[in-house]
C-alpha cells in the first residue's frame, strides 16, 4: 500500500482507523497505487494528494465522487452515513473543477419585445457577449446585451426561422428556415453575407459549424433537413461542397465533432457517421441482430466535447485573439485538455423514450442504453466538463446521468408540462430547463434539488441558453418576447 506522502502533507490518522482508497479519473484510469487514508481526510486533503500525484505546479481545484455522489465531508462521516465498510477498497473518482464559479440566475433583468411571432431559438455568441434569436416572424434578431435592447433585425427568410448557429470564432451567424433556405449573417452589421444558400427542399432541422481548432478562420458548416439530406457548405465560395445522402427519412439533427467527423440522426432510427473530405459514410449506428439500436425517430444528438467546440478559443478570462492562427492554437489546447485520452462520446435521444451512449470513433456498439423516461426524449446535453448528461422529456421531467458510464443519477421533477430545452452553466454545477408550463427552472447538480424557479413568461418556453461566460440566461417562447435573466 502506498501511504507515502500522506503524513508529509500533515494528514495524520490520530486514533481512528484508516480506509484503503483508490483514486481514479472519470474514465477509470488509476492515479497511482492504492492509498491508506485516515478517516478524518476530506475533499481539501484529497485535493492536495491529487495535485501532488499529478505534479501540478499550480494547485488545481478538484471535486471527488464516490458512487456518483460528491464527497463534501470527511471520509469517516461519509462511510458512517452510507454504512460502508472500512475493510473494502473505496474507489474515489477525482474530477477537475472549473476555475470559476457561476452564480445561479434568480431574476429577470429585461423583457425585450421585438419579435412579432414566437421565439423559436436563442443562442449566445461563443464569447457570451452577443445574442441572436430566430422567430416565427421570419427574422433573426441580434441584441445588445449591455443596453438590453434590440441591435439588428435580419430580414430575408421567407418562413419561420427554426435554427440559428454562431461560428465558433464568433465572426458569422447562420440561420435555417422552414422554407429550406439558409442565410449567412455578419453579426457586426446585421446584414446578409451574399444570397441564401439554396439546395434543401424542406425545412432545416439543424446547423453545426466545423470546430475552429480544425479550421480557422471558420469556413464550413453542415445543415440537416427534413428532405433526408445533410449538406456541407463553404461560406467563402457560397457553395454546397458535399451532400451526405443515405438516410431514408428526414434528418432531424446534426453535429460536427471535434475529431472532424459529422454525426447525423434521423427519423429512419439510425445515426450515421461521416468523414468530411469526401463525405464518405464510415459508420452506421443502428439496430441489428447484435444489439438493439433506437426503435423510433432520433430527435437529438449531443457530444461530450460540445461546450469547447461551441466556445472554441474563448474562455472565462475574456481573452481576445489577434489572429486566426492564434485562435486555432488556443482552441486546440482547450479541446485536448477537455477530452483527455478518452474518445469523444455521443448520446442520442429518441421518440422510443430512450437514449443511447456511443463512442463512435472506436466502436459501433453502444456503450450504454439509458432508460427511464416515460415519453419521448426531446433534448440531450452533456455538461461542459463531460461528467454529466442531462435529458429533457415530454414526461415533464429532466433526468441526470453519469456522462461517462450512462448510469442513471436522479430525476429533477417540478415542471408541470413537457420540457423542451436544457442548458448548462459553464462550471457544470447548474442545469437550466425551459418548459411548456411557461417557467424556467435551475437545478443544482450537487444537492440534486431545485435551486431557482423562474416564472415570468406568459406562455410556453421553447428556447433557453446559458451564456458561455456564465453571466446571463436568455429565454424565448410563444409569448414573442425575449427574457434575459441575471444572478
């Protein structure tokens, strides 16, 4: 047993006995040999041990988990509460924490009118300083977050604007409509950059940009459509580069992953994995004789790396970059740091009430099947650190899962209508949900309880987003107004 170093840190056993512990990272990788720890050791002393073993020059903050529950007290107190034996090796998972803490939002700071129909999407820019919304009134609007007033009204769509996506370098916005056209906007002026991208025949269901650590400045994005195709577009040439065809029904969602692969989910119950130089189909994740895939439409896809892909080079320090190359380098460092040695994980949510956790770059078999929802799964989302996975369902609940193993953790209940969308705080401690019941709710992951109830909308809340800098929450819905919420 390795007890060395523990006494040196001033951790003494006193008169109590010790417990043998094994520290591992979330993927199960052991951090050195087992260690005998006195029962009066708590999170602070464990933090010293982890920093020493990892030889961190700067002391980093860590949280510790035993059986998916955060350790917030001395080991002896925890073991007594849980009636666990000191004679068994205690596995303790260490998880790096965000260097900053996000305050929970608790008040509406602005109700901004402007849209003349329902607000269908709200999305903050990668640095959290700007906000775009798409509406049933056929416009995209950009908002000034300092004055909390409308900045630009972007006109050009012929039908409802269903989805809006910022490029991860923050220089472009792309929006897709129910009429099938896609428009590129300059967020500095609110003007369209050239003519609409045309080619899709039905409504646009999803938009995703190529990560900035793979290409800077950002040039390519992918769209998914009800016509059964996904298309890769180039904003410089204003052309469709590749059409990804092979789904037999509508493509409902699309994600461009950090390793350069594109994932599409469809009403044909399959998820397809594509490479992006020629658009070759390289893997199909579906039901077959070996395993049970989804038995109904795939509604939502999420990646474990999504937060760093969305924010690119931007972090909580607000650092700005002088060149695309500098931005690309910073984004690459952030991506590798977040991902570690683990493969990028994908989760799919379906009309069959289930979710499936995949590691598509290494295996076409599912890693776990997540069951428990009583109605269709509308939205799935990994926490920024990849440790948690949240799902929103028409059964009025939000469920929390272990983002690495897929193990069920808890149900958040409180909404009295279907939950449409969820969003995480940048430090992975708080989860936001918006519902048909006209409220937003903030849930605390550590206590597993409701942290804040946010009434205020007059009707269904269709879209919510927590700004990447953690400062603000935006919401929009059927009452046609945009609300900003602060801590």
